[in-house]
């Protein structure tokens, strides 16, 4: 039979043991277990990726540039054949007045004007301005090239129609005082024919 003092001693020991267990759990002591509140899971919204155009492979880009270069060479070869000795002079005038070598449309029109006007020395492009008339092919071609580029900036396709007709109404207006024989009436038709002929090379 336990004495009262033994009973108190055992109770103290049990109380101390329970305190150690509780302390271990609460403070993370050796042998205890710690717990953390679970982190709530947030459902992320899927990111919508913007569709980007698929870039052309490098080899395909090179091929495209090569094809364009081939067409430009073919285009210029046709102009050389048609205009022979005048080609270099007209091209020099073109590039010095804002028409680059690969500007097919403006070059096609410039050389078309030469065929349409078919003027003699000093009026090869039909330019009758005092500073151009009676000069030479280079000057005449330069004035024609500058006129093309200036009118490109004025042209509105929605209101003015095709550019050759728009230019023709200014370059060779009908019933002009300096056109007593009325040749300007055929200018747009003839220039359009030569222009289309020059551009057709690019389609083949």
C-alpha cells in the first residue's frame, strides 16, 4: 500500500512528463511534431498565347531574295535589249532622281515614256521646259524621272485612277498649245502599252 507521500511523488513525475510532451509538440523540441497550416491552392488561369506568324526558314528567305534578284536582272536585261546604248544614261538619270534599280514600276514607266515620246536629240523625252529642251538625253531623262516621282506623291489611286493615266494628263495634256497636231491624245494609250510590256517581263 502506497503512502500519501509516495502518491504525491508519482503525481509530480506524471505531471512533469505530460508537460514535456506538450512542450515538445508546441515548441518543436526533439521528439515532438510540428504542423503548419496548409497553403491554399490557387487555380491559375491559363495564359493565352498570342499566335505569332511562323517565321520563314532562313533558306526559304534566301530563296525568295534570290528569286526577286533574278527577276530584277531579267527586267533590266529586257530594258537593255530594247534601249541598247541609251540604257546606261537613262538609268543614271533615274537613280539620281530617286528611282532605285529595283523600283520596277517607276523604271518601267520612265522607259515607256522614252518609247512613247521617241523624240530626237534634245527632246528625247518630250520635255519642253527651257532648261531641258535642246539639251541631251541625260537631262531629258532626269526631268522625266523627277516628274514621275513628284507626281507619285500627288497621286491618289481612289480618286485619280491608274497612275499612267494620271501622269499623262499632266505630262502630255490634250489640246495643249504646244501640241498643234493633237498627238497628246494618244499619249496615255501608247505609254500604257509600253509600260505593260516592260512589266510583263516580271511575270514570266
